[in-house]
C-alpha cells in the first residue's frame, strides 16, 4: 500500500534551491530553460514563505520511509543562498543573514529523523549546502563573509579529521543514536553517505586553504 503525500515547505524549498542553481548552470547553454528555472526558484521560495510550517510527519512511513522533517529553517537558508548567488538580489542576502545557519557549517545534525548524527548535511538537513555554495562563489560574497565561510568549513574538516583518527578504519564518521525514536546507538541507515559527505567537507577545506 502506498499513499500520495501532500506538498511540504521543505520539499518546496528544495525545488527552489535546485532550480536557482540550475538557472546558473544552464545560462549560456539554454537561456530559455535557465530563465524558466529562475522563475520557478523565485515562485517556490515565495510559496514556502507563505506556508512556512507544512512539515512532513516523522511517522508517516506508509509504503516507504517516512522522510520526516520538522524544521524547514535549513531549507530556507539553502534556498536563499542559491537565489542570492544566482541573482545578487539583496533581499535574499537579508534572508540569509537573518538565519541561525548564516555562514556556518554544523558537524552534528539532530533535526528530523536524526539525533546528533556526525555529519554536516543530508536529505533532511540542508543548511550546509548553502554555506558550501557560498564557498564555491567567492565573487558573490563580501570578503569578511568569505573568511567566515572558510573558517567554518576548515573547523568542520578539522573535527572530522579528529574523528577519523579515532576510527579503526580511518573514516571521518562515528556512531550516534540510530534515530529519534530508537534508543540504540550505532551507525545510522545510509551511513556510507555520511562518510562520503564528510570527506567532501574535508576536500572543500583543502581547496580553500591548501
């Protein structure tokens, strides 16, 4: 048995962020498609602002994983970053700056289905994607902001390297509680993705600092 799930704020903002990035990538290759992507990015961002708390339930696992998410502030930050890099519009910068995630890169995620998982981002925790995007687009941010982005990423990488030294297999990842509704500790479902994603953060730090 499967069900059709309703739209959510987080999913809407995922569309906005991806469409804003796609608009940049397709510019000069297919300008009509690029413009369509940007229009979609702006429309979905405004739609999410009008409905900021339509969350995916944590326990609605009919026909598949719940993929619940009870916080969309990270998606708002990611989408604002992508839209700002794409457009240079100061209104998106103001939204970025007002976010608790501004220029930060967390090393533990505990929103939605996760509890203190060692990592910076996954499908339900996307704030780090905004900060990483700013790192890739130095010309889009001012000097002080870029310094703070670099420091945040470098600090996160140092943390992961410290974790790596404590692991038998030398991986930048460790055990945590399995999920919000499970008291067991261990490696979360899809833990290989955290190994790869944390290594990506280390790669960013190397590229930024040599």
